[in-house]
């Protein structure tokens, strides 16, 4: 640790007098009866002179809590401790030069465990790994810092105002689940952009660039237009180069612009900086106290809209990757955006948009509580936790805003989210490592619904091949098979003709969705081997064998928990097969929508 450099307080600096050499209010300020403060030379924020001591005290508290948590985990009698690198696991299972670490709530950690169990049970001959010659260490060692992102030399051209208003409508259609930018706010940014040089109004420039990019990206995702994709990426690249400028402003307007960059980045696998953007946005929102209910009526609406849009992204990305949330729910007092905010006259269209977005935010709250309780283990679940959460989820599903029915893609999102969170509640977790048949039945049914959903979307040519969509399809496909492997009652009750149909359609959809994702092309092959092995082991021409050669239920769970030793006893799970476009050691490219 570097030695303390005791800062001079602002009052002593102005008066050019000697300040005390201890990190506490100086005698001069105490005598004068004023607060002893200093100006941070890096951020230019005015903070108490005891700020460093407060930070060190907070760090010490966190380190103590971490140490206690590790002791609790290491000595817990209910957690099996096994070595995943033991000789009973072949080298083909671990093929990546450097493991990627994902927390227990990550679907990838569950998939990893399922693959190991499939290998153990003879369903899978080996686990597909990194192709020889692929240099993943290069990507893993990249540093995706904002300082390295420079704007292109020539600013991209922006259409005239009438065309930009049309593009805003497309943006609005694409970002229905967030409330980042209103039309009146966009008009104000357009005025500034057309009057000034982009570098003189970086916030407005980024807002305009990103509305253009997101609108064009929406066209590209709808029509699979490669040219549109390239145009959208060029505007996104220009905005990325200005993120450093935005962070210096530390205002609610700069946060608004950063959220627009984040939304696009979530859908773009070529810019794996989502985790950095998300962290920067959360820190800025925290510094602005957006998680606290604002007293200023004039800023209340935008504060609510931006905070809950950011919250939704944070929970979706963080829970998918299994990473702890930056801001726990217990510290949040901000209320959801109002349907009709006080003092603002809004249209019926915007009122309905707010209702739909607020419904999206509510399921993220449910998802967050499940993650904190079952996966992060921040609180002890009650005896009725699973039933209570399923009831709340059911109530959420039954109260979908009625006007969502006029937009099939929104209704699809709500149904899809319901079944995904159902799987999240009932699949194996650190708190519930051996789910009952009742839990697994719910998982099996929910996974089947998700597979049917993707098949339906694919058949009508409207599926969204974002990273998050691919993730949820693959997770549902593996969960569907996993329930068959681990529960004999489910195997005997299953309609194997339907199982076979689901396997065939899922394989086709997965292949189609990963065509544009080079690192995801291994997934259809992994699924093909798992599904073929499942059918070969448990069926004869699609029908369940009368006497399948399968181990006892308890033995299957014992072996699964052995494969999950790290998942259930540590916070992180090593991912030994490469899903490179999803996450690297310092940042992740992830998706939106689902």
C-alpha cells in the first residue's frame, strides 16, 4: 500500500496556513465552527477530510465480511467438497488455457455442470472444447478501457430533422422495455447538435448518434440487412469514443447518453465492453443518488426513468453472468416511474409505454430477489420461499398490461420471461442443490415452453439472434434434457414423441441463431451430441424403454453434486469450454431482449 499523503483542507489552503497532519477535521476548522473539507484533485468533488478514513473503514468491514463468508463456506457440513480436477475427469473436459469464472446464478455454470454429468453418465462421449489453434489468451488479456476508444476522425453525417424524428419512432419501437429518452428530450438534444460542433456538445452528440444507431440496428435485426449493421456500428463507434468525455460531466444527462451506448453495446458482440459501461453507469447513478427517492419534483421523473432502466439492465446482465449486483435492493428507495408523472402532460402512447416498461422492471425485481436468495445467499430463504416466489411470478404474469396484446413481440417477451424466471427459481442452486421432482417438473415444463416459443418465432421468421436470446435458448435446451437425466418420474411421464420433436426443432433454431456468431457455432454441435446421447440411452425409436439401464435417483444426484462441488461451495464456477463472444476476463458482450 502506498503511504498516506495527508491532504490540506480547502480552508487552510485558501488562507495559506499550515493544516493538521492527521486525517481528521483540523483544529482551524474546528475553532471556526465550519466543516473541514477538501477537493479531490482527480474528480474535483468536495469531500470531508475524513473521506480516506471512511473508505478504509468500509474496506476493512467488507474484508471482514468476506473472510467470515469464506470461513462459513469452508466449514459448512452440508456442502460436499470435491476436486473437479481429479483424475476421474478426462483432459478433454478442460481444454481452455485459462478458465472463465462465472457465478452460481449464471446459466453457463449450470450448463457446465450438466455437461460434466452427461459425460459421467455416458450420454456424452466428451465435452467439445476449444479448437486447436484458437488463440483465446489474446482476447482474454485485452483491456477494454474507455481511454483506448478514440472517435473516428470524420464525424458521421446526420440526416435533417424530419428524418431524425422518423428514426426516433424506430428507436422508440426498439427500446420499449426501457424509459431512457423521451421525444421532447430528444428534440432538445437535436437542437444543440444542429447548432454546435459535436465535440462542443458531447452529450447531445452521443444521444443523436445512438438514437440513429439503435434505429438502424432495429432495421438490421428485422431485415437482416448487413449494410444497415455496418452503418449502425459506425455511429456506435463514434459515440464510444466520446464516453470518456461523458464520464467527466457526471450529470444525469451524461448518464442518459451512456445508457443509450450501453443499450446498443448489449446487442453488439463486436464491442465487448458491456461490463465496463454497466459499472460506469451504476457508479455514476450511485454518485447522483438516483437509487434514493428524489425530493426535487422537477428531476423526479427522469431520475426514476433512468435508474430503473439501468436497474433492469444490471439485473439482466449480472444474473446471467452470475455476478453480484453492484447495488443491492435493500439500499434502493427510488419508486418505479409513475404512469402519469406529476406536472407532465404525456400522450396515451407514452402512458402505455410507461406501464409496459414498469412491468418489465417488476420482473427484474423478482429475478433479483431470487438471485440474492438462492444464488448469492445474501439472505436466508423462508420455508415458503419457493411457493411465495412462484405465486408472485404468477401474479405478475396474470397482470400483463392489456394493451401489450396489440404488440405480439412484447407479449412474447412477457411469456418468455415468465418461463425463464420459473426455471431460475426451480433449477439446482447453491441453496437447493437437489431439487425435488416437483421443482424439476416445473423446470421441465418451463423449458419445454421456451423451446416451443423459439420454434414458433423461428417458423414465422421473426426471431432475434442477440446474445441473450441465444443464451436463453441454449440454457432451456440443456435444462430440458437435464430434467430427463435426473428424474425417473419425469422420464416415465414424458411424451417422448414430443421430446423428439422438441429436440429436432431446437437443433434447427439453434443452428440458425448461431450462424452470425462465430464463437457460438459449437453450441448446436454440443446440443446435438447431448440430445442424441439422451435418446440413445433412454429410448428405443423415440419411446421410453421398459427397463432403461439407468442408475438410481440418489446416485445421479450424488454424481451431479460431485460435478457441482465448486458451484455449491464457492461463489464462482470455472467455465472450461469456450463461449468467447459472451464474456472475457474484463468485460462481456451480452444481449438484450430476453
